[in-house]
């Protein structure tokens, strides 16, 4: 049973002793336990961020602090000191945190007016920057020992409850995320309620480092980045391009069967279109713009506007609906340099994008079809997944009634098909609510991939219509849909999930053929051609290396099969196989080898 540490009311935690002393009726209060539940960890990690800041202040008396929020990967604090801090200093800071936590120290909450906090922090430019971003006249502060900071809380009642934490990494961060502002120091940490949970997480981080797609992508010759080309712009090498092609083939066959039509739209559109859509007002900072013949153009960050133009290219009847358009569309988004991360966060990427135009009474069926499609794709790769509905954000376009109808349509589609889901309040796109498909990888990490969005706003803004049974113009609903999210992100996840040992049906190379001599090389070439005619990619290694080196190099490439062809194999029409997946060796006739690979390649189809 997890430890009850207090009650929460109006964003404040009241510890058990205080509640008893005040004689409070706690039946209407929310209980807070010291456990690894989401809410408990948020409070625990927020408090641990302040503990880290207190330790930093003890070690660096001139430290000034910006913000220290909880994030998906734990917590961090942005700060600055006169001294240079390195990764090696994290152990020192962590030791000081442990020392502080061993001495019971209550965490106290107080309130001040805007004038009071401006006076209190008048000599701290970082705190002044924080205050300017907070509305209202009442500010809450949390104090523990000699450290005090602005914070809305809540926090745990005493630092002695912080026992199991670890500082993870050091990074740089621009003040407020503005590249034109000064660079601050950022330290990330993690905290749990139990020693076991922390140990498991640290093991996961160690395993994640081994599986890092940036390292494996380089070693396996899948992709690269070049400073001369630009940050966040991946270069797909032949092996990487083959992976993409294999995934496209799986998707395309399924899309054709589900009556999706391929389209191809420009990557640059006049800014007037982006103004009509609302992107210019709500998404401009994430876009790239240029001027041609004194007219401003925007490079597309998404494909929906082009697909709307495809829809408007003809008069549409209710008999035509639903219409399903798909495109592997290249998009560009202005990501800040500090958040770029291999293929997971790039500035150019390709979405497996589709847009469905349907009648309101067709929404439910279309959503169900998309979810079933996504389920089949995830099952092919062996992913477990969950659904999350994201609702109206603070910055949005359109009528509240339309937002409510759209959100309810998503909920109804999932509920009626017994699909469980969570809610992310305020996490929707600015033009509509959405379903996010979140997968869990081999080491327990969750990744957001596919998304399904209902949009009743863009059809209104672009005045798209269909003619109903009574010959009256009606407004269709637009459904935005991506199963993988983007090829870049999905391939990064696949590389890490499988530790580079990709399933044979998407692997860039299914087999490496190693002939032992010139005659055997002719046989290998014939076998390679037979394999390629079946859609199976095989490489031939005829380099002037020793046999053992050829085997070692093939093993490093994590290719499923190494096929050795010597004099005996040449005479018998057979192949000596080294099977990486099964860690076994055996001999097959050429036809048997072809049939085996054909059967395994078919595992990637519906």
C-alpha cells in the first residue's frame, strides 16, 4: 500500500499533521499518495526540481533561476551561474541534493502581490522575465531552507520525502526558447517514489543509449546529416531509401484496397491560402516564407490545403462521398535548433498523410475504418498502442459548438467500438480535436505516432460543398489522418525498438551473398537477380577481404541472412545460410531459399 502523504485542495497539499491539527473535514479533499501514479510523480518531480535548485544555490552562490517545470522525461531547471558547469558536476549537485533531503525541511507556500514580487526580485532579471509572463496580481511562492521561487505548485510537504532521484544530463537552453536571447544552463533529472522504479528507469536509459537511432543509423548506413546542407534536414542513403520504399509499399497496397486515391500537391503556396486557413495567424512562427514576383509564399508545414484544392477541382455529389485522398507529402516546419534530435525532430519530413471528405453521418464509420487500419499496421510491427483524444486548445479557430460536435464524434466512434482512451485537455490542433495513437516500444517508452483529426473549420473557411439528395449545397466534414505520423519519426522508432534488427519485410537488405570465387560470383549474380525479381534485395560481397572479415562486416550490418556460395553449393545449386534471427546455420536449395524469403516478406502485408 502506497504511503498517504496528505490532501490536496485548491492546488495546495495539506499534510496529515496539519489536517489533524486544524480539524479539517478531508472527505471532500483529494488524497495524495507517495507512489508512481502520474499525478503523484508530477508533484514529486516538481518538488525535486526545487531541491535541485536549492543544491545549485548552495554550491554556486551567484546562481539565478528561470523556470523548473515537469516534462515527459522528468524535470529540469534553467539557470545561470558565473562558473562553467560540465556534465561531471552533476554528481556534485546530486550529492548536495541527497545531503539536503536527509535533513527534514518543510516546504512552505506563501502569497505576494505583483508589486511585492517585483520588489523582492528587482535584482534578478530572470525572475523579472518570469513575472512578465504571468497574468494577475497574486503570486504564489514556495520556500525550502534558503531557496525560494515563484511557483503555482503543488509541492510535497517536506524534502525528506525526496529519496529516489537522478540527474541525467546537462544542456544549453535559450531564455524563454528565444534564439535571440541569452543561453542558460539546463539540467535534467528524474525522480520516482520507489527505489525499484528508479532502477528500472535508469536501466531503460542505458538500453536506450545502446539503441540510439542516430548511432545505429550511421553504423548501418541509413541516413546522415550534413552541416553544409543544414540542420534538421536528413539525407537518406540507399539503405535508408530502401526502408522507406518498403514501408510505402505496405501502406500503398492497403490504401488502394481501402479506396484511397493518390494525389500530389505543391510544396509552396501563396500566403493568401495560409491566411484563409488560419495557419498564418496561428502557425506562422513554425513556417518558412519567401517572396516571388513581389508575392509572399509559404512552404507547406502540412498537406491539407492542397487536398482541399483537389476536392474543389470538381463538383461533388453526396454519391461521391466519402472521398479519400492520400499523399506521401514532404513538409517543412521551422523547429528551433535546440529541439532537433536525429530523425525524431527534423525540419523536413514526409507524412503518410490522407484527408477524407465525408458527410456528418459518415464520420463514425470513417473513424472506425481508420482505427482498424492503424491497428493492422501496428500489429504488423508488433507494437502495443493506446488512444488519446486531445480537446480544444486555448488558441483555436471556429465555433465552440462545432468543436463540441467534433469532439463528441471522436469519443462516440471509440466508445461504440469498445476502444478505451484517455483525454488530453487542450491538446488539440488549433482547427480541430484529434485522436493520437501512442505506441509502446521494446523498452517501455511511449511514442506519439499516428493522428486522426476532425475538421469542420477548414471546409467552412474554404467554402467547400457537396450537393445532397435534394440538390442543395451542403458542407462536408474533413478528416485529417496519418497512421505513422512521419516516415522519419517512425523509422527512428523502428530502429530503436528493434535495435537495428529490422523485420525482414522492411529491412534495407534481406541477404548478403558471399561467393568464394569467380565462378561462384556468377552464380551469386544469377541468384541476386532472381531475388530482386521477387522484390527481395540482396547485396553481393566480392571485396578483396578475408572470408572472416566478410562475415564480420555482414554481421555488423544486421542483415537477416548471410548466404555463402562455395564450390559445393555451386555444384549442388544450393546455398549455405547463416540465419541471424535464429542464430543457426543450414543449407537450402535455391528454390527453397527463394520461397522462404518470399513467405517472410509477405508477413508485412495485410
